[in-house]
C-alpha cells in the first residue's frame, strides 16, 4: 500500500516515464497505437506500440525513461537550486523551490524501467521470430532489469530519486564556490 500511495503522490514522474517511451518510439519510427500518461489503476500509465523490427530498438524504448527521467530530475533539481539562490521574495522562492524538488524527486523515482517494460523484453526472448544473437543481447539486459526491480523492493528507486534531487544542487554549489 505505501508504494501505491507513493506512486499517486509522485504522479508527474509517471507522466515523464510514459512520455519517454512514446518519445523513443516516435524517434525510432515505431508506430504508437495508444498512450495513457496517467490513470487510476495498474498500470498507472502505458504506451502501446508496434513491435520494433530490431531488438536494439526495443531495448532503447524500454530504457528511454531512465535517461529522460534522469535528465528531467537533474534539470528540475538544478532549477530548484537556482531558485533557492534567486532574488525572488522568500515565500515565492521557497514554494517554487519545493515544487521543483518534488517534480525532480517524482521524475527520478519513476526513472527505472517498470515490470511491464521487463515483461515486454522477456516476451522477445521467447519469440521464435528472434534469432540467437538477438536473444543473447536481450538476456543480460533483462537480467539487469530484474536486478533493478529487485532493488526497488528495497527502495533503490527512492535512493536514486534522492540522489537525482541532491546531485545537481551539490554540483552547482561546488562549481560556484568562491
């Protein structure tokens, strides 16, 4: 139950996650059949797309949220750090900084590929249409995804999100120190 509540509280990260899948599909020329950025239920968001012709493209679609969400989280936390150092009135500055940090945490929390993402790659391994080389490429990627999902049971995703929130402001302070 706490996980579901956390997902509801960090819904912007789900939207970013699904956006990343849809964006990757479109960039790779994979037709997108349907996108649901956010809904009540399980899964809370999804992207239905045509089957990629190559396993590499499918892996890129599955991993896109990690890179896009991480970049968004770092940008939002950097924005929060810059806002905190701005000359805005304290009430506005603090509220904007907190909002940016919440957005950064949300994006970072949902950066890891979901179990549905891993399932899509597992289906590729069992497909008779995929050759031995493709399956050999998929196995370590799928293993990595399962390790990440296992780590998320022990709050690895929360630690990652906290790192994303803290990394950009820390680097900004280090780089701008007198």
